[in-house]
């Protein structure tokens, strides 16, 4: 875990770290820096929109970076983050001093999460040899005005907790699928949750899944040698009150089943469990912040594999709410496990404030919204507005797609109550959401987040887990609790 400290004056104990600031900052007028001849030259460069960066002649620091002031106010295109990413691909200091004296709140939150997320890299999995001299960020030091210190302390503690949940989710999602099986996810979740007294885990094995009527989850998982699991994580931060529920798709590997994917489309399918991983991370963040609320996270875990018992196109399975679904495409398995998990979650508590599901569900949402926006589908206008506002506030934004009865024909089946994919290949993302909405009772507000574009960070032709939309959901929860007070 990466720690932090706040400073209102520049102290000599910060020497040898990496200073990141902007031209004209009051920090540059501090005694430790005002006599440095490089500062004027770097300031001129940054004032002309260039990155000014040096590791030479920058004492008492080991590295000084000046980033144009406009980037510190840009919450739309993440230009500050664009400057920072290459600086931390191979850090030279284990401490950074971030100038927070003139920064937009959303920009600060996003960049703090980025820095705290340096606690996990792919190489930390121990699967690749590294030079012994590699440097990891250990601490974030922040410079701010004295009048701003208490507010900054709150921002830093919240973003650290959010990032810690993201790191746990990312680390789990990045693990290769031959190790990260449904049972492994359960055991890892139990291990992580054991650190928090208010978290408790409830796991259903393949026998309990059948006994409790989760026929859709069973249908998806029965073709694999590594059987499905359903994991419920309960957080009891309050003795009473409504329960907020989150449901995550956890396909630990997706071959497409008998509707086999091509090789290129299968390469990143170990990440088809990011929804479930992020629900786990969300629960850990909530517990770390000790929020006064009751929450349940449900992870629907299965491997969509090819085998003698694999589900077949045209088969029909029954969910735990009694509805039947014709499986006309075995590669549309995520909506099946989600449907069962949503229905199961809706039956657990009499007083459910809302259910929000998250899933890497459709490639179509990427075609519609790209990689920066998560797709939001709901028929509850209040929940739509609240999630949209939380997205803008946190910098983890969503965009609403239509969801109403005009989608009805997309899920009609001649043999069952519903079919899992439309035969006309139209409105794929909204059609999947229309299927899901049948499994949440009308009296419970429900929203679906399709995070196929945002659950991964793509850079240099490679994909790694991003931890989104944990920041969005945490901000929404914090806002929701503020409304209740």
C-alpha cells in the first residue's frame, strides 16, 4: 500500500523525492528552490505548453517536473494524467511531492487514484524476471495551502481507500485464468475480507447453486471442469436500514462455449470477470472507510468452457425467480449469470435501496461509447441522474443508453419466457439490459453498467485491468449517504 503525507511548507525532509508542480506555483518560491537556475528555464518551457522534466541539477530533489497549468484544470481530457503516465512507467524515486495548490477537484481525485494505483503492476505477479534495481512508488507527499489542509486530508483518505479497492480488483483480474478459477476468487475474497470485521462471506458451491434454483448460472458453468460459484459479501456498517446491492459478472474465462470465439477475440477473456473483481474491490473500499451503511456484493462466478456438459444453443434454463431463458447463443453467457445473481440478490433483503450490476457484457457498448465512458442502462430516472452526477464528480463517467419496451422483441422466444440474444444483431447492449431488467422486481430501483470499454486500460497494444467503475460507485454511495443524513 502507498501512504501519503500533507505539507503546507516545503521541508528539507522531502529532499531526494520527485517534485511535480506547475509554472507560477507558490512552491517554486520556497527557499529550497528559489535559487535553482533551472527553474526559470523550466517555467518558460511549461508556460509554452511543454513538459519540463529534469533529473540533473535539481537539488535538493532527485527529479523535478513542471507541467503546464492548463493540465491541472482539465477534467475532460485527462491531460495531467497523460503527462504523468510515462513518468511513472519506470519511476526513479520512491517518493513523489505533488503540488495541490491549484488543481481542479476532479483532476485531483483522478490523479491521486492513479498514483495510489502504482501499488500494483503486472510484474508484481512474479511471473516475469525484473532487474533488482527497479523502483516502486512508496509514498505520496502533497503540498497544499494551510487553509486547505483539512479538506485535502479527507480527499486523500477517501481516494486512498478507493484506490486500495481498485488495486485488489486489478490484481485479481490480472491473474492468469488457469489460476484464477471461480473457487480461487472465492478463497481470495475470503482472505481479503478477513481483514475487516464488518465483512462476511457467504459462498454457494455447484450443489448449492442447483439446490437454490440458479439454473442460468449452472448452465453456464456446468461445461467446465472448474465448477461455478456464487459469492455474497455482506458489509454491516449499520445495524439497520436499507441494503445497497451490487452484482458483478465473474466469467473467469470465456471461450464462447460451443459458440466458440476466434483466437484474437479470446485473448483477453481472462478479464471477463472484472465486474465481479470490482464488486469485491468496492466492498473492500467501503469497509476501509467504515461507512455507516448495509451493503451486499454478489459475485456470479463461472468459466464458460467447452466440454461434454457444455450448454448448447437452443437449450432452455430456468432462473431462480422461475423465468426460463432460451440460450440461442452460448457466447452471451454473462447476461445469464447476471440474471440469476440479480434475482437471487433481490430475494435476500426485504428493504433493498437499489441493485446495480456491472459487467464486461458487450463489445457493442465499446462501438457506441469508446473506452472512456461506461454504458448506463436503467428505467429509474432518479438512479440514472444520481449515477451520471457521481460519474462527473469522480471523473469515472457514464453515458445513458435507452431502455424501454421498444426492446421487447429483442428478447422474445417461441419456447421460453425470454431468449438471451436478439436474432437481428441490433441494439446488442440495450437488448442485454432489457433481458436483465426482468430479473429485478419493479419495486427495487435497478441499473446496469456495461464496462466493456472501461474495465481495461489499453496502452501500447496491451490491456490490463483498470479498476473502473469503483470510483463511480463509491462516489455515488457517498452522495447517497449524504442525502440520507
